[in-house]
């Protein structure tokens, strides 16, 4: 119960920040005042505020208190057929990316891509992409086999596109079929992305090809809407 409660408080505070109730640079009310307002224990309140600190909405200043700050969003320019790595986009925004490998396996091609790829076995690489330690994107990529069978032998905690260029002889990448939609987070991706159930996520589905028009991989990515924005 306390876990659900602190998440509700975190989302309520976040809403007050994004809607301007607490303005950027202003000081957050004291723990005592917030405890009284939400009628919760000190531990529950701190868990809620800790979550906002991790997400970049609140900054603690020793000896002074907690202050509201606007988190830096990752801006990505959408151009026709463009393909950019998460590493490159983050660096372009002055942010430091990091990656957590969640799963590597060989699986069947997802149904939505079978019309172009067929019912083939693919190399599935699942990663959690972060900036400044905050989860930003849950990346699910399906690489064509046997061409990329050795990809899993490389260090995947960085730019995979750089590995493809350096070790697999790929010169250029482009997308010929990309769909961007909104999708509320469910139980699974809310835990992975550290957001509440129902939180609005971007859902990006794409097929990426090389300079010879051969398919390199298909991807299904879930991206948090409060730290990432697309510019068209």
C-alpha cells in the first residue's frame, strides 16, 4: 500500500511542477508541510521526492532545501528516412547516455514485421537507455540472422550503430517504415522505465536498412514523454 501511495504523491507533485503550481527555481514546501498535506509518513514522502530527484524535477541543495528545476529533455529531430543512435542524440543535447542490457536471445520475428521480414528467427537485444541515470527508452531491437549473429559478442553498453559500422561494414542506415504513436505504460514497462502505470509513452516502431537496402533490424521502442521530445 505504501509503495502505491508514494507513487501517487510523486505523480501529484510532478503534475504541480509541470502545470506551474510550483514554478521553476522555487523552493519545495518543507517535509513537515508536505507530510501534513498528504497525511503520510516521513518515509513515504521521502520516497516520493526521491523519485522526482532521480527524474530531474527536484534538486536538493544541502542546508537550503529542495528546489524545482525543469528537467532537460532530449530533443530528436525527425527527418524523412533518418536514423540516429540514442548515443548521438543524447550527446547532441549535452547529456551523457548509459545503457543496461536486459536481455539477449534468439526469438521469432514479431508479427507486425513479418510482412517484410518473414517468419524468421532474429537476434533480440533488449536494452534500457538512460541519460544522467534516468531511464528514457526501453529499446527492443530484432537483428537479422545469420548476418548479425556475432553482434552479441561485442560490448553493447554503447552505440550499437558504431559497432555495425566498424565491424559489420555498414556505411549508412536509413528507415523506410517508421510509426510513432502514444501508448500508456502498463505494469511491465512502467517498472522498467520507473514511471507509474498509465504514464504516457511514445511508441516507436521501425525497420532499419543499410545502404544496399538490406534489412538490418526491426525495432519497438517505448520512450518516456517527460524527458524526450520529437521535432518534425
